[in-house]
């Protein structure tokens, strides 16, 4: 599935949540609330990674880890949408910058 297809799927869920929140709470989430939700998901993900590494007990196992990673990806896609970020272009640009910077630092250390 391409990034564009992931974004379309994420927006479908976003729109469903928006409608549900309007019906149940009289309003949709604001941009900062999506960020706060993402922070909660990242916290849950941290606990599940610790469980995967044997550092703690968390119910749900591998399926819960997969679910939380997908939740985090959804949040990133939605935040990019709300802040009008072309995530694909930003990702490629950032990876190029990192590649250049890391490669330059490695070159300073010479061949291993």
C-alpha cells in the first residue's frame, strides 16, 4: 500500500471519528487534541515495546504492539494532513539530509 493510499484510509477513519465526536460530544477534535492523542499512543507503544523486550508485563502481546504501531502511524498521517505537510516529500528530504550528515561524520572517522 502506498503512502497516498494509507493517507486516504487514515482520512476515512478521521472523518468517521469526527462525525462520532460531533454526535457524542457536539464537536470534533482540534489539532492539538490529535497531538495529545498521539502522545498517549506513543506512551502505550513504549509499554508494549518494553513488554516485547521482556521488561514488563502488558496484556495483548504482539497483536497489541502491531495495533499501537498502526495507531501511531495513523496519528502521524492525520497530523501531517492538519498541518498541510507533504509527508512523502518531507520524508525523502529528511532522509537525504540525514544520509548526507551521517555519511559526512562517518567519513571523518575514515575507513573502519
